[in-house]
């Protein structure tokens, strides 16, 4: 290779290093989709079951004022202005045996139940004492964390009973340019430990996956592509090769002037 061809090496490396396939860049690729047609992806939603150390907001409505204060720490207007910390302090924690302790009712085992099942059970317990009371149960520790190659990594509090993986990524600003969308890692807690798996958000198969809907305390980690680390080193390589090209050019000029 002649010395003048060394000038082309940095440009070639830059072009090669910046090549990333469309499948890696885009979300939910599916060649079977076409304009003017639709495709149904059946939901496979997995319902969360209450675990030890969960914190629940339990309110009993329809009671007289004195009994209402007995069961509920705050009234309905104050509840709207309560912070997350106050909700945690005033909530009912599930103890190591899976129970919550309600005034007058006593201990009730809620571990292993869905939120709906737990609310129905508490309603039956309360009905034994008050015939016109209504129980409302909500998760206080309904949070998901998004980490890795996203602009706004952090923990997000969820104020409804349903959030998808795509929703969580959107809250964090979405995967950045060099995120590996085919190997997003989902960490899910359970009574037995932590489950870890890869989720491919670049493919529409995600929409029918049981992991499309997130559960409380899920952690989503978006890794970076290998191309990113290569591109970070690319600047160093480019500077080095440019320097070598400059030296070769200077050497060539000096050699020509001597001749």
C-alpha cells in the first residue's frame, strides 16, 4: 500500500464502525406486517402475587366518623396529598409470615394472593364487623427501575395496576442509539429469589410474551451494543492513523525535496 492510501484508512474504519443494522435500531420489527392490515397479539399477562415486605394501602370506607378514624390514618382529601414516604409509613406491611394486622380484625394472611383476591378476602373479614363498609386495597411499593443505556435511568413509581415494558422504557427516555434492544435484561423478584431473562424489544413477539407486562419491583436493564465500545475506541484509532498518515506525508515531502 502506498503512503497516500494511508489517508483512506481512518475514513474506512469510521464508516465500518458506524454501521448498525436496522433490526438493532428499530423496535418491534415484523416482516409480516404491512400497510392497511393489522395483526392481533394475544396477551399473556402474569398477575402479581403479594410477597413478604410488600406495603399495602388499605382503606375502609362507609363507616361512621369515629370508626373511620379508627381504620384509616388519613381522610380522603388528605390521602390525595400524601407523599410516597407518608404512604409507606401509613401503609400496612406484610410481615415475615405473610400477614397484615388490621385494627379489630387482627392478622390476615395475604401472601400469595393477587391484589384482587386480597381485597376480596379483607372485604369478607370486614363484613363480619361492619355491614356497609367497603374495602379498597392498593399496592404502595409499585415501582419499576430502568437502568443501562437510557437517558433517564432511575426508579419510577407506578400509579395504576398495569404497565408494559415499552411504557417503562418510554418513561426512561427510551434506549439510546447504541442500546442492544435484542438483549434487554428483565430481573423479577419472587419468594424463591430473582429471575433473570433476556427480552427482545426489537421483535413483535414481545407483545404476546408473559413478560410484556411488568410487575412491582421489576428491574429493566438495557445493555449497550459492542459497537459502542468499539466506537469509543474509534477516535483513538483515527487519531493514531491520522498521525501516521501525516508522518508519512511529511516523510514523502522531505524525500521528494531531497531528490
